[in-house]
């Protein structure tokens, strides 16, 4: 059962990544003739649905939260508006929140374990870890990202980002 859960999470991740990364192309190209990326993504989604089909309301709420977070990250709430990824300063926090929900909260809810206060520390430490882990990519993309994104390197500069990343990493180590 545990292996099927993690396979379902993997398949859901494959679908989400492909949808987010290729969202401009997703709707423009038809499914037929078969587009391998779309077919693989939809197959991954089907496997994830089968393996992760929620059996209680908490599981539904967590999966729906992750789906909404991922969806709003990619697609705008209303036409002619920005998605959350393109909103000022939200990108890194949306990624960290999604990773934290999938890697910490989802397994706890699916395992049926009782909520413990130590979970708050784990959630916060994972959030800090993901923030720090994404910083090299933020630094790499400094000149490619649109200015309105207000990424950490754009707001704080390279040195300021490294300082803040080091502080966040020390916070992560301290919690761990």
C-alpha cells in the first residue's frame, strides 16, 4: 500500500510538472495526432487518480488544495489576469508551499496518523529547505525572469539572496 501511494504521488508530480512547464503548448496543440507528452501526462494522471483516490474528507481537502495551488500557479483565476506564478514575489513561495504539502502533509493525512505538534516543525523546516533549494535556480534565472516577478535575486541582489538563503538554511538546520 505504501508503494502504491508513492507511485501515485510520483505520477501526480509528473502530470503537474508537465502541465505547468508546458502550459502554453498544452492547449494549442491537439491531442491527436498523439502528442507523447500529453499522452504520458494524462496516463500519469489516470494512474495517480486510481492510486490516490481519496477515501476520507481530509484526503480530499489536501488533494484539492494541492490541485488548486498548482492550477492557480499556472492558470489565471480570470481571463486577462496574471496567474500566481507571474504575480509580484509569489513564485518561490508557491513552489515551496506545494512541495511542502505533497512531501509532508499528504503522507500524514493518507497514513491516518494523528496530528502532532512536531508536524508544524516538519512543515516549517521543509518550507525553509525548499526555499533554499530553489535559490540556485532563482539565481541562474536572474536575467531570464521578467522584472515584475520580483524574485529574491531581483529584490535583494545576488549577495542579499545568498545572505537570506544562508539564514534560511541555518533556520532549517536549527529546526532539524
